[in-house]
């Protein structure tokens, strides 16, 4: 350690020095955010050519679009950002004197200076090459996108320096495994959202229109305008991922600090989405654009904050309940046995019905065959998305799966596949599914598939399953997303009939699942899972099944109100509903395993035939 790096004075003086340094860096961070907001004003107000092509001084010929006002605005921006350079140089010198070699504050302060210089170079490039005001080149879009990413990293370095100066738990950079991957993908996602936002804002500035959706459908429309509708869908998809990430991080690092940071991250992102919707509604006035970009920077910082506490958390998920006597861990698997174990993680039998509703919804949406490539791509992607959700469910529920005969031999229970590898596998499937749906179909279908995954993992598995007997009523919505995915993949929209298909599965699910729960009542009780038969008893469960049977019957006739759904579907629905009611009456008369099993298995056939006949009827109706 060099002499300059050794703080002089007693401990209290050192503490005061570090506190003063931390306050200074927080101030620099706030000043940088203010400069970001002012930079938005310069761009959106079209003042970027106030000094012509002269940089860094404003002392040459210029042709400002807005007259002398542009010169003053542009020059104020240059002066304010130049001051950042002086502030961060002072920060680095102070950090070198106050903190020992290898301290995180030093590294973060050096990173701050690097990205400050990079930001200056980007600003110079924008001016020197005329990438300002009404320039509509791809080069300008690319430089501005890079500008957003650079700003994210600059502000994050300042945040890390300030937090490290205030004191952080010891951070473990190695061995973070899945947690590092989850956080890394989140940071990448926010970065890409920032890029799409920069291009969307630039397109709105260069080619403003009140009819973005209509303009985006026209191939002759300026390319930045055509991309504008993509930004909200990317934002929604990223929001879903951040909810999933927050849930998994809280599960894997059950530290109160991680929980608080994850809640802040999700809350700030929700605020950003609301602000974005308001921006669209108000036609993106300049003050709203300024607030939107500032909050985008804060979103990125919030995920960095989660990363710091997650990497420093010393409370990790452990199994608090011992395995039952006689439970043995499996030997490591190889070859075909290992492949079969990974396939088992996806629960193929459970997925089959979900996938069938996806594919039949595609045929119904197309009014015929949707195309072989699209059909196969959506089928594969749908399987991967549902399989990812099931694999994550197995990891989270490993402790209760130990106590149920039906689940005690799952790969995550026996650890023939470790929880870490199962999570990596699941997240890989999820990302691959999203990419395949986006490329083969459209972003809407990819977002809907991700919605189903997040709803199943976060809402059902993490939030409801172990807390309330209403778990399957609310959480069952996850299984209703597949027909929306199939319909959107074909039509790139969700008309009312598609939403009714969602509703049919939503109200059908309690009938289907509570029949299974009656069969497994004792196992759920042994695992302390508050399923309806465990909490309310068998007779109450049968009454609730009756209620949802009646609702299902009513909902299945609603599609007859829509065009191209006729007598084929109506007659089949009537027959199926008569049989469903008969199965239910049999259960009422004798509440036992055979009658519950009969209702459970028929309910699967019921839904499959219903969707198949709807697809056939829609296809005939289009002829």
C-alpha cells in the first residue's frame, strides 16, 4: 500500500473523511442526473446545433435552428458537463488518498472517470459529425443508443462508489452462479430497453405523428417510427422478467436487505412504466421526456443496488425440513438417463394439454392452417416456456415435494439434477422460447408466453401456493395464457374471442385441479400445503367444484356470440357440458377417489375436445 493511500489521523477522523467523501459522491451523482435531464431538453428542444460543428468551444460559425437561444442552451450544456469532468477527477484523487489499494471505492471512482471521458467523446462525435437536431441517419441513432448505455454505467459507478464509501457488507464476486446470471440478464435487458427508448424518442422527434400504430404498419414509414410500438412491448416484457428475477432472488437470497432492494427495483420500474404510458397519452412533452429518461437511469441503478446486496448477502436458501426416513439421493446421471431427467423437469404430461390449447388457438385464429413453420416454431417455443416454468417450480418446491409420494422422485428432490443446474436449464429454456417466438411470430406472443411463466412461478408458486386455498383460483390463470400465445402468434392481436378462451380455461381450472386435490388430500396435508380439501374439507371442496362447473358451462357457450363459431362448436359444447355435469353429480353422490379421478381425467378430455372443435368450426366458418 502506498503512503498516499494510507489515511492519516485517528479512526473518528477517518470515519468523518469517508462520510464526507460519500456525501460528495452522492452530490456528484445527483448533479449528473440533473445534467442528463438537461441533455434531454437540448435534444428534444432541437438546440443541439447551437454551436455549429465547433467543439468544445462555441466560437465559430454556426447555423442554429432556434437562433441565439440555441447557442446559450447548447453552451450551458457543455459547461455543465465539463464541470462533471473536474468533479470526478477530484473524486478519484480523493478516493486514492482516503481508501486503500484494491478498495471498491477506488475501482468505482476510476470507472466514473473513464465513462465521463467516454461521454465527452460521444458528445464531441455528435457535434463534429452533425448528428444533431434533424439528422435522421442510422449513425445518429447508433451513437445515441451507445450514449444511453454509457450514461447507465457512469451513474452506476457513482452509485457504487457512494455506497461503498458508506459501508457495504463484504461482497463475494465469485461463486454467485445463477444469481449472477439473473442479475446480468436484467442489466442487459434494461440496457436494451434504453436503446429502444432512445431510438423511439428520436423517431418521435424527427417524424412526430398522432397515429403511431397505423404509421408503423406502413412499410414506407420512416424506420424509427416503425420501431416505436416495439418499445412498450419490450418494456412490458422486461417488467415481467424483473418480477421473475425479484422473486427468484428473494427465494435464493432470503436476506431482508435483498427483499427490500428487490421491492424497490420492481416498484421503481412500475413507476417508470406508468410514466411511459402517461408520456404516450400526453404526446411526450419535453418535461415528461426528461423525467422518463431520469427514471430510466434510476431503474438501472436500482438493479445495480440489488446486485450489491445480493452479492453481499450471507443468508442463502437452505432446506429447513429434513428428508423423510429412507429418502436417498440419486447417484450422478449420465447419457440417456441424464437427458430423461432434464425432460422430466419440464413435466411433459402436464404441458401436453397446455400445448394443445396453444396450437388449436392458432388454427382458430387463422381460420385454417397457420403455416407449418409457424405452427412448429410456436409449438416448440410454447413447450420450452411451460417447461421452464415447471422446472423453476420444482426447484422452489423441493422442500415440500420431499413429503409427497407423487413428487418425491423428482430430479430436484433426489438431486440427480442439482437445483443450480435445474435453474440454469429453466432460464435457458425461457430465454430461448422468448427469442424463438419473437423471431418466428411476433413480440406480443413472446411477451404473453413470458407472462404465463411469471404468473405461474411468482404469483402461484411463490406468493399463493403455501399461503391460501385460493391459490389455484388465482394462480390457475397461468394455464390460461397458452391460447393467447397461439392466437397472438398468428394475428398479432388479441380480439375478444381470444380473451374468452383465456376465461374458459381460467374458470375450468378449479374444477380440474380440485378434483386432483381430493385425490391427494393427505399428501398435501403432510406437506403443509393449504389446498382447499385440506383447509375446508371434502364436502366444501365438492361444493366449490360445483360452482365452477356451472360457471364453466356458461362460459363455454359465450363463443357462440362471435362470428365464425357455429353449430359444430355449439352442439359439441352442449354434449361435453352434459357429460361434465354428470361426472360432477357422480362425485356429489360419492366423494371418493374413483369419482374424483373420473372427473379429473374427463376434465382434460373435455378441454381438449372443446378447443379442437372450436378450431374446426372456425376453419369451416371462414370458407
